[in-house]
């Protein structure tokens, strides 16, 4: 059963909510699963960081406010929907909250 787990940076350290400023995003892990957390309009969003095409790890691009896959060029909106293929399926999103100044994701 899904439960809230702490979002960890690539260095496996807990990420404080203030580190993710508006218009930025970060790829890290939640329970060893690649996850991206980003902030737009002041609100945090959490999605899988695994591209639905062939499972490469996406990166967040502040310039275009999109999640881009370096492998074959798929792009996703911050809500996970496909902006450009070859991926056909959206990125799954997960509940996210700030707790005691840190980021927690339910997945
Ligand atoms: S694995 Fe992401 S576009 Fe192919």
C-alpha cells in the first residue's frame, strides 16, 4: 500500500521544500524509485521520472517548464501529459506534501 515517503536527492539526502523553488524541479528517489518533484505556481508536483517510452530517466527543464527525455526526445508537461513523442503514455503523478520543511511523496 502506498504511503508517504521522504523525497531524497541524488546524493540520497532529504530534500527541504525550500530547495525546490518556483519554476524548478529535481530528480531524486522515493523508496529507491526515480521520482521528479517540481514547483509551479507555488505548488509542488511529483511524478515518476521514468519515461513511458523505454524507461530512461527524464530531466526537468526550467527554460521550457517541461520534463524532457534525453534518450529519444519525448517531452512531457508538468502534469505528466505527453507534449511530444515517441512516448504515448503520460508520466504518472503522485500526491506530494511538505512536512516539517521536507518533501514527502506518496507512492
Ligand atoms: S526512453 Fe524516453 S523517449 Fe525513448
